[in-house]
C-alpha cells in the first residue's frame, strides 16, 4: 500500500526580495490600516481619505489653505479638490477668505465638522491602540517611530522629492 502524503497548502509565492521586506511591511501596514479605518468610519459616512483631511483641520489652530492640506497629506492640490468640495457640501468645513491674500481661502471645521471629527479622531486612536500599542511596548513604539522618522528625513532629501514637500518641512508636523 502506497504511503499517504499529506496535502499541504501551497507555499505563498515570494513576491519581493527579502532585503526589501521593511518597505513591503510599511506598504502593507498602510493599506491594512487604511482598509480597517474605512470599515470603522463607514457608519459615519466618512471615507478614510476624508478622515485624513478632517484630522488635519482638527489639529490646525487656524484656517489652512487647501494647498497646504494637500502637501501635508502628500497629495496634489487638484487631487483633493473634489474631496474638499464633498466635505464642504456636507457642512463639515467652511471656506474663509485669507486676510493676507485676496485670492486664497482657508478651510476650517464647522461645529458639525468638529463634532464629527472628534468621533473620527477617537476611532483613529482606537485603531492605533489595537494595532500598534497592542503589538509594541512603549519603548519599541518609540524605536519604530524614530526609525521611520529617519527614513522620512532621507526621503525629503532625494532628488525626486517635490519642491512643495521640501518647503513644507518648515511645519511642525515634520520637525524631528
């Protein structure tokens, strides 16, 4: 009688050079967290992309130009224009004239936007805690953050880095 062979699941194909695994992991974690956030925000009628814009406005101390929001989120201004229009049409943000530039506007949250964004930021914090805080101790979390900040700082210095991103380094979000 022939020996039975156990049916094993086929090994997953290796899709990346093992030396590139940190890059792959960062990319995978970004998309995983994005999809999880989408699902957690669904009941609020907010997309993950919209939540990022709302979070920027949540932490801004004054009205902020659409072009700066785009820069902070590593987007082109024209790529977020439609999103800003949808957010505005839902009554979450209002455009205000820029006192220093008649052609420019600033965006700020409305009362309804502040209420909604409070919920959004809470959901973001809970997801962070479930993913990062649960997996990493405080010291490990600080080490991961420090390492990622070093990688980001080098990214700002690469020749292909957009001039707007280089200029945006003046803002506290990117101070290391």
